C-alpha cells in the first residue's frame, strides 16, 4: 500500500463552517485539488447548499467562493496507507492536528464531516472539543456512496443553518 498525504487546509479567519473529508482519493491527489474526481458530487452538493453553480467554475474560484461564504476545507487524516481511493481501505492513520487548526479559527461554529469514516476519525480526534461546535455528519459525496444526489442534498442542506448562524 502506498502512503497518501492530505492537502493544506483552505481556511481564513472568517471560516464559520469547516468541512472535513477523510483523505483525498487518487484523482484528487493526481490533480492536486480537493474533490477532483468528476463523479464526486461534492461541488454539486455544496453548490446546491449555496444556491450557486460551483462545479463549472475554475478551481481557484471555487475555493475563493467557499472562503467568501465562510466555508473551509480540510481532511481528518494527515497521512495514511491506502491502495486506491476507498475510505474502507485506509490503514495506518496519522490524524491531522484538528485542535490546533480549530484554535486558529475564531469565527468557527460548525464542523461537517463528509462521510462516516471522516466523522469516526474526526470525532475521535476532537474528543472533549466536539461539544463546542455544531456537528454535521453528511452522506459522503463520493461516487462509492450510492445514495441519490437529491437524497444527499436533502441532508447537506442542514449546512445552511450553520452558515446563517454567524
């Protein structure tokens, strides 16, 4: 199995909602971009939450738009071994310093985990810090999670409350 590493966090001092994935998949790692696989529904889901078309925008514009809305991105896994892209294949996990990052985000009020694996790892890392935040565990945007886009979006819409609660 190959060792995979996450990307740097995309945050600023105005980040109110931090969306945490597990670890970038192969397409994302090759492209050097969050959620780069064309079948991953992340950008369509978040666009539905924001009421804006994100998927068609250049990557840098997507990130700028997220930051403008108070949304940050990162992963709970800093480094792990994994063959392929499935979360179920993640082994030898080294977690990111979530507590350290959260301490640097004064406006942060909510955390959203993109999938069950991200939630399981992230909540374990947060421990006693978790109750300080509104926690959303979202259905994974991955194409491996076969729930229909409309059903995923219905759950992702809960993020709106955390964005308007500033």
